[in-house]
C-alpha cells in the first residue's frame, strides 16, 4: 500500500513508529476516510492507501492572545547616553558642563537656549522643567582623564576621572559633586575622606554634642578647600530612579524653605518701616520718608549752601550790578528809550530779545 510506504516514511522521520500501527489497523477495518492526529498534525487517510495532509491543530498559544512582553532597553546604551551626552540636547558633553539639583548632566549652552526659548527642545519641560533660572544649575569642575586614548575601544574613553582615585567617570561607579563649589569626585573617594573620625571620649553635655555633630558635618572640599555640608551639599550624578525621587523631594523642600524665608524677610522689613513712620526716624537716625515729605517745602525754599560759595556769588552779583550801572550812566536818552516802554513801565526784554520769544526773557 502507498499508505504503508509514504505515511510510514513521514512518521518515521517524526519518530512516531508506535502511532503507525494504530493508523494502519484502522485503515484496514474501515473502508472509509479516516482523520488521524499525530502530535497536532492532521492526516486524511483512505483505505486504498491514499492520504492527504490537512494541517495542524492550533494549541493554546495560537488561540489565546497573551500580553506581549515589554521591550527592555539596553542598559549599557542607557548608561553610555547618560554619562557621555547632554540630557537635554542629546549632543556629546563638552565644557562648560553643568548639573541640576537632580544630578543630570547638561551642556551649558543647551540650558541657556532652553531658558531663552522653552520650545526649542520638544521634551525640555519633561527633562529639566525644574530649571527655572540659570542659578538652578551648577557649573562642574571636572578633572580631565590623563590616560592616553585607546583606539581599539569600541566606545569613546571617559574624558574625566575622579581626582582622588583616578577612577573614570563612565557610569561604572557612582560619582557625586559638591553643590557649593562644583567639584566632582567618585562617591567612594569622597566618602573615604569626609567620614568623620570617631572620638573615644564622649561629650559631657547635650549642647556640646550638638556642636560637635554640626562641626563634623561641615567639611572642606579636598580639591578647592571650599566648605560644604556633607549631609546636604553632596549631590549624586545620574542617580537611579529611587534616589532621584529622594533628591526631588529634597529640592522641593529647599525651595519651599527659601521662599518662606524671603516672605519672612519682606514681612520684617515692612514691620520696620511701619515702626519708622510711627517714630519719625529710621534705623540710621535720619528722618523717615514720611517726615521728609513734610519738610520738603521748607528745604526747597531755603536750600543750604556753602558759605564760601555764597560769598563768591555775592561778589559776582555786586560786580555785575556796578558794570550795569556804569553802562546805563553812559547811555544817551535816545539809546535808553530803546530799553524802556513809552509809558514808563519796566520791561524784561532787552534790545536783543525785544519782539522775539525766549523762555529766558
């Protein structure tokens, strides 16, 4: 039979020799077409030995649509993009480089462009919406990598290193910067230098312990000797999402405290001004603005001048009056009539300004 040769050959290739006997026995007893299933494959077999391959039976994977797995981004590419490219413009980092309070790295020119035009970058509000003014970013003081460039590397070599440990700033190790001066170090290197030495003798009073703890938190930068608080002034560069949430909360708390302090300062200034108006004298011992407004008329009517200047002005006026008297004494009646009206009233105009408009007449 053709079935005994062709079908057996197909099943033998699939390794289904045990099923072959069952199909052949059914084909011999029933002179009709039989539909056989072999591991999801459907065959239509006739008693005369002919058969046809109908296809496969769909299983659960074909019938039930499952949720597609989310595509996972390449972590190495993400790290490379964070440490070698500007987070805003996506251009390679080049000095001057700045960082925000969330530890992201930017080119300074990109931040300036964003502050001038918020629509120049499509996702600018999402990336650095918390940057409102240029003071919200800190210029970084980076240490160039002294190692020679290796041309055999697949990716660019780190351009900067930690000045303490000479570890490359490529994302393999966490790096931090000091917000007071902008110096960048590896987290382990700065932690090793800034860890306070434990004292063997405990403090005697609570006030002494508070002072000691405060002095321990205030340290000097190992690169530029600028003082900073190791608890609040150390910011992580390119933090993980969990740490970024913590840094954002701290940023909002600092800004809220600064805003409250400004409001309190304005309120105190207003209160001092009110007290000055009531007393009539300001803090410097001078009359207040309200007092000055009352005496402004008197001061204008009787201005204070220097005694020597007043004496000199008096002499000049007297000399001018003498010269004018001499000039008028030498005038004839005809010339004098040109400077005086016919009715005898005194006129301000002179011969040069008579009949013309002048504001000095």
